[in-house]
């Protein structure tokens, strides 16, 4: 299987989202065997890793992961076909210090909980700079602009 996250840390769904939300320094995907013992539980043939960057998004992590998985597969395909690839159990990685997390459909909480005063300020700023052809209001986090929008602001406060 070509799993879109590092195993055993990001088993299940939404691996690229959780990589960002967990502020992981390393992202990537995993080539692993499929077994009857559960989803994303098989022995690992290759972890395909790359460092995350400050401006990465879930989408860029996903795209980069697809590329490293393909490259990783190309590296091992001949040995795999000749049954020469060594595998490692996920339990061995857990024992060596890797976390073991499984994320299901309910694992993502998209709402960021803020106090009402901050929510009001964001709403006012979004509405104050909502004008076609002009830059929207934003905050700067680690040098990156995060823009506000008035879409679906009903019920925001």
C-alpha cells in the first residue's frame, strides 16, 4: 500500500492535515504491506520522508508525499519483486520512540476556538477590508499572511 502519511504516527485518514496540525517537522508517506490485522497496520517496507516547511499546507504536504512515495517505490520495486525487501514492524518503530496514532473520520476539528472578543475583532476586520479589487484584511503568523473572508460569517460571533 502507498499510505499518504508516515506510519505509525499518522495511520488512517487525513494524514497531511494531521501532519500540519501536529506541527510535525517531518512529513511523508509509507510503503507497507497489507494484512488482515487492521487498516494501515502491516509491516513497513519504506518510509519516504521530507522536512516540513513553514509555509506548507495540507495540500502541499499531500502533493510532496505523492512524489516521494513514487520515488520510494521506484527505489524498492525490483527488490520487492525479487522478495528481497526487508520490512520492519510498526511495533518495532513504536518501541524505538515513534508515536502510534490512528485518525478516523471524526478526527478533524476544523473550528479554532477563540474567545468572543477575538472573534469580534476578526469579524470587524474581515468586513472592514472586504472590497472587490482590494487586498483583504489579514494577520501575519511567522511571516505568512493569513487572509480573512466574510464568507459564512453568520453565526461566527
